[in-house]
């Protein structure tokens, strides 16, 4: 962190590590998450949770959430860059984890999850291709972050869809009421909808928002690594921005933001830049030819409501 943040006012170490910390070298995923969460949310107290899980085939979401449930004092914003395919998990496990997300929302925690880096995804069911949603990105109780890139990767130009940005419709969770209007408008207005057999139009749709996910530099084990990309980058950036907004709210005598989704949809993405160009990837077959959903005006299942414009988003979210 000292090397990464050496040129600006910055906390060089996390406040607390919760859970077992391995003795091996730092992984690029964890380095990316911590460096950009602490950069976008400069000088905000930061905790790192570490949970090994029971086996490598499944992310340890339940163990982590149970750890949170047993603590009385917690960070206001949690950002997670990991996920599993919905179909790879048992229904009982998904519902149990989702119950913990519901509890976290009721406690006033903001839970951010990466939308994934495989676009709409793809798998075959009884010989038919379908899009493959991700969990916990598909949980109705988390805020899911997609990704964008610059039209010219060597300049700060207009934002377009990052073709790997995860997004789509859950096959497990029904569509929550807070997003019904936005999703209906997208389905009605989009001129590039995939065949209806590829997705569950009545399911929880994601992502909710997005941020730049392309062309990051990361320092891992004291080695600078260029051109790191993915929603693993956009998610901690959005988390850092929300942490700064929480700081302003608390200084003004207001509570933290808490569960953000109902407010995002009620305000129709106010304070966010609407990304309207580009599509993400999907199944490589003749029917869809590798194209999933495409972005458009308003909410879409590629970049959600769009990317943060900090002054505008602060103004929008500072009010009660």
C-alpha cells in the first residue's frame, strides 16, 4: 500500500484483519480490492475479512456472513469481488446465504458485489444454450456493480460497456418490486434483446450500477502490474465512493446509506452517468453470435443505472 499510494494522502495499512490470514504471498485479487477500495475511499477506516471456506469449489459466503452476524460493530460498506454460477450451488445453500443478505440489509449495511467477468454467461441445458447468471450478484439484497471501459483505452474519453461486464436475470430469485418499472422499460425499449429462451425475464435483474473496470494498475508483492481489468476493480471503487458519501452523511447528522437498491431505482439513477453504448459477451453460437444484452438509455442489465459522478451522486445521496 505504501508503494501504491505513495503520491497522495492515503492510509497505508488496513485498520483490522478479521479471520485467518494466510502465510503465502499476496494474491492479485486481494491486492486489487484493497488498493482501490482504500484509494477511492481515501482515509476511510478499512477492514479486511478473510475466510478460507470448506473447499475450493465454493466461495465461503455463508461462513463470512455468519462472522458478520456475530459482530455488533461493523463497517457500513462491504465490497466483494467473488462469485459462483447460480447453477453450481444447491438451492438450500443459495436461500440460506440470501437470508443472511436480507439480515444485513435490515441492519443497514451496504453490500456490493461484482457482477462477474463473463458477460451474460453461457451454459447448455438439455442441449439448449442459455445465459448463466451469477450469485451473489443475483441476490435482491445486494447492490451489484458492472463494468465499463473508455472508448479510446489510451485517453479519458466516453465510457462504453466493458464487453466482459456480467449481467442478466436470475433463475432463482423473482424480480423485486423496486426494479420492476425499470426492467419493464428496458425489455420494452431495447432493440437488441436476445431470444426469450435464453433468460428469465421475470427474475432479479442485475447489475444495479457500474464503474470503470478496465486498465487498472495494481501493486502485488511490491511488483507493479499493468492493465488489470474486471468488475473486481469497479466494485471496490464504487465501494470507496459510497464510503466517502457515508462520511458526509454522518458529519451532517444523517445515518449511513444502508441497503441502497430501492433508493437507486426510485431516483432513476440520479447522480450516475448513463452508459448507452456497447454490448457484453455471451454464448458463441449462431443464434446469438456471442452477444448478450446491450446498454441503452436508463437502466440495463449490462451497466445498471450507470457510473458514478461523485459531486452529483453526493448531492443526490446526501439528503435523507
